């Protein structure tokens, strides 16, 4: 029957910590990807709008429309800049979550090595005990045969 080593409790807790760190890292990566997608969409929309404006402007455009276009482009540029700032912050959160996850994985690995060493030591002790019991049994059988029983 296997003994319950206290290290097993630590391994279980470390696995929980690794799972939690992995979830935090995954959430940060998903948020970063979402921000990147939004930024890409804004840039694409700005480029498309600018191309449409250029096509329209070549055939002549009133000054009021030109001002409206420029104001809208300025608004899009501000939104793009804001989204780039959000992307930088999201990237920083991802980069901050990685070392935590790596530390948790390393801690778990250390505990698992200690657990494996403990189990190996227990198995070695059990093997010695089994060998001793087998030797004692064989000696007892020989003794009984020698005594004629």
C-alpha cells in the first residue's frame, strides 16, 4: 500500500497554481489578440475610406466635404492611436503573465522530481523488505527440511 507523502499535496497545489497561471496567460493572450484585431479593422477601414475619398476627390469635391473628410480621418487616426496604446498595454500584460506561468511550471517540476525520488526510495525499501522476507522464508523452509519436519 502506497504511503501518502506530503509532497503529493504540494504537487496537487502546484498543479492548481500552474492551471491558474495558464488561464491568466491565456486570457491575456486572447485580450491582446482581440485588441490587435480591432486595430487591424480600424486601419483597414481608414485605408478604405481614404481610397474612396481619393477616388471621389479627383472628380471634384466641395470644400465642406473636404473638411468633413479630414475631420473624420482625424477621428479615425485618434482611434487608431488609442487602439495602439491599448495593444501596447495588452502586450505588456501578456509579457508579465509569461514569467509567472514559467515559475509555476518550474515549481511543479521540482515537486514532481522530489515526489519521484520519494517513490523510488519507497520502492527500493519495499524491494529490500520483500527480498529479506523471501530470504527468511527460504531459510525457514531449509531449516524445516533439515529438522525433518
